[in-house]
């Protein structure tokens, strides 16, 4: 399996939330009230028994603490780092209602899961061979969570991905001050350690001109299929100058410096277009990579941005500026980007007639990613809506034996949501292949 270059630009970033040592972890764990019907657990998409895993840290039973976490979320290490705990478990902590600092659940989860990976603690084994096979498209968190669960049931699983590196956005798309690529790959190795998960990289599945495996052939090879192919390329803008050197999609740029090396010594003025979490990550990353002036241009207001406010607050502390109620009219320059001509917008987000120009030699577009539902167009029984694959609460599509989860169904949520959806789909897939096996079906 392909490994990443050691010379990666992401290595300059320090951990935004430094890890606890044993003493800090025990002290923090002993603050927990171990609530019954704990709101923190209810807020967790994977429903980790948070009071139980914290109590086990407090009693120096870290191994079983890790087991509690990983039983619900096999990607608990990365989720401890990348989850927006401020709006999930930590945000739901009862201490918030007492005007007291909430329990640092993410840091405690990281403490236990880091030890599990470091010491090689194994809690799960592959089940007895069921004779059934499942093909999973995409090697990101949803597919990995589903594959691990399916192996526990004894099903053969094959994961296909068109890239040459496994892990999905965890490996090549998460901000490095949250999760570095080598840590994501270490977690992948841990997940694959259950044995029997066949990962085939560099394989594009579909009916396109450059596909390596057709949908029909995939269906013929396996008893069930899971679609976890995520999102597509960065969305663009219908304005002049997008082809100038220095104008890039934000997700594509993030992948470049996480998996390789980028030289930004020439960049003096960087502008990120957008107001979501990718945009906020991008401005912070540009500052961390040494760009002197970094700005955000967003068509909405600061209060209305979809990016998490705690992340944006950190960006402002780092020196990022913003132009609100603004949108690009044109990217200006001859061959390279020199500036961006922008329009001022009113409360109705319509141009007011006022314009301005901002200096920029680097611009990143973080206005969303394309949806990939079109790649399964024509498959009977599979419905798409707004480019997303439509599924029921179990992850089942309308085509027998076909399931889906993660960003391709939810449009782009958190890693923890992808894990929860992958695990739910695995349960439904297990029920399906067990039922069809018992009735002599395909």
C-alpha cells in the first residue's frame, strides 16, 4: 500500500489541542459526574458510552476505556481529534448549564485511543467465514467502519478506491493541526489489523470512459455493495480569471500540502472564498504555511457563516481578516493572479453597485464540492437528490443489496457521521446477506 512522502508541508503545523498525559487525564476524568442518560452520549452520532469510558480512565483502566470507545467507533482516534466536540459531546455537557468548564471529552478519548494504537491493544477478531462477499467503493471513514464491522461478522470484504492512498479525507483533507496524514494512516493500519480486508487502490469503479471496474462487474463479484465514495471536486465560480495561475480549489490545495510539499514563499496576499469549515481551515493553514496576509471573502455575515465559530475565532487570533457581504466579480491578472475585483452585497445578498479590489496572488475557492450521484445514474432502483445518493435509515438504497453512507449521502458532514452511517449500513448488509443466504438468493 502506497505510503506518503516524508517531505510534506503539513509537518510545520503544531497540534492545536495538545494531548493529555496520564496525570491530566485522571484529574479531568475525575471531574465527570457520570450522568445517567448522559446528554454527551446522546449528542454523539456513534453513541459512545462516554460516562463509562471516562470512569475507566479515572480508575486507571485505560485499556477497557479504549475498548468502550472503539466498540462504538472504530475510528475513535481520529474522531477524538477532528470532531467538533464544542457543538457535539462537549457542547452538551451538563457543566455548561452550571457555568463551569465542560469535561474535555475529546482529549480524554484521544488519551485512551492513542494508547490503544501505541500499545497495539486488539479487541476484535474476524468472525467465522460466512461465505458472503461485500464490495465497498471508496476507502474513507464510512467504508472503513463498514468493512471492519462486516469482518466481525465473517464476511469477505473488498474496498476499492481510485486514489493511491487509503483513508479518504482523514488522510488527505483534514487540517493538519487537527490530524496529520501519518496518524490517519496509523489508524487505517489499526482498522485493517482485524485481517481479511482487501484494499484495492488505483481502481476506479463505474461506467465512465476510464473506469477499471463497471457497476455490473462489481455487482457480479459481490453479494452486496456499499457506496462510500464521498464528494467530488471543488466547485467553481462563473466569473472571469479562474484559469489564472494562483487560483485553486481549496480541497485540492489542502491535499497537495498534506500529501506532498508546496512552496508558498512567493505568496504575499492570499484570499479564501467561502464561509464554511473548509474555508476556515484553509485560512488557518495558509497562515501556518507562512503567508503574511490572509483574508476571507464571504457573501454572508460573520454571524451567518456555516463554519464553526470557535474555529473562526482561532483564525482571527492568528491574524486572518475578512470581507463580509462580498463576492468575486473577476480574478485579475495576465498569466498570474494579481487581484480580485469584488462586489458589495446587501442584506438580500444582491449586489449594491459598490465594488472594490483586493490584492491577491493566491486564491482558494472553498464554496463547496460537487456531488457524485451522477456516477451511478442509470442504475435501476438507486435514486439521487441534489446529487446525493438517497438511502433509508439503515443506509439501504432502492436497489436490492446496494447500500451507501458518508458524504455521498449526507452531502458532507463530520467524520463521526460517516462512521455512524458506515456501521449502520454494515448491520443492514449483514442482515441482507444472511437472509439471502438462508433463502438461497444471490
